[in-house]
C-alpha cells in the first residue's frame, strides 16, 4: 500500500475528495497510489492539502534506498574442523629433531602435505618450527663468535634444544586441553 493511500485513509478521504481538495485529477491520485512517485507541484500540493511534510509521502522510496545501500554483503566462511589428534601428531613429530633446528620443521611439513591437514593451527605449528630453525643457528653462531668458550657454546645448544622441546610439549598439552596453541606467531610463514 502506498504512503499516500495510507495517509488519505487516515484522514477519511476518498480519492475523489482528495482530488477536489487539492485541485489534482482523480487519475493523478490513482497513479500515485499505484506507485508513481509524485514530484514538484503535485508533491507540494498533496503535502499542503494533507497538512504533512513532503517526505512522508515519499517514505517507501527513501526506505527502499536505505535498505539497498545498507544491505550487507554475505560471505561464506569455510568452517575449520579441528582434528586435535592429527594436529597433536603433527606438533609432536618435531620432537625427534628438536636438537637439530634445520630439520625440525620437516616431519610436520611432510605430515601436513600427505594428510592434507592445512588448518591455521597446523600452519602455525610449522611456521613456529621454521622460525625456531632460523633463530637457533643465529643465536648459536653469536655465542660461538663471542668466543666465550666451549662450555658456553654447549650450554647454549642445550638451552635452545630444551626450549624447543618445551614449546612442542606445551603446545601439545594446550591442543589436548583447549584445542589451541600456547605458543604461536603473530604471522604465518607458510
């Protein structure tokens, strides 16, 4: 139902009575009530005859424009299924090579590729191991170049290995309990 028809009926007027009061033709009133938008003189005449603001006659058009503009764009997000046992296996597969930083990301990467488990959590596990495989040799070389002695080099190597083991085990615990990682990067390398 058009706004003009609603207003006209609220004021207990027929199309003929409104046409007579406004000086417009009955056919013009019928067209507007059928959906034609009143403009200019016709809009002003109807508004003053009915003693309402002009915008009240045009409300459906304005609302339709607002709805069109404010219509949200729906996107479908692929829901990630959390396979905690497989993700734990991927995480723990770094343990055998925790002492050898250059290779500690290879087992989880290979498992990810063969099982096609490409969740964000898996990518974070591998990214963290890649990051550690880059940082550990750098720290080791800095200690070696400082020539602090063979004992400090050995302690550094043991600390780096134990740190990696702790990160792997703590992440496995968190995957089991909360289905998330305790240690993760703010970015993803893969």
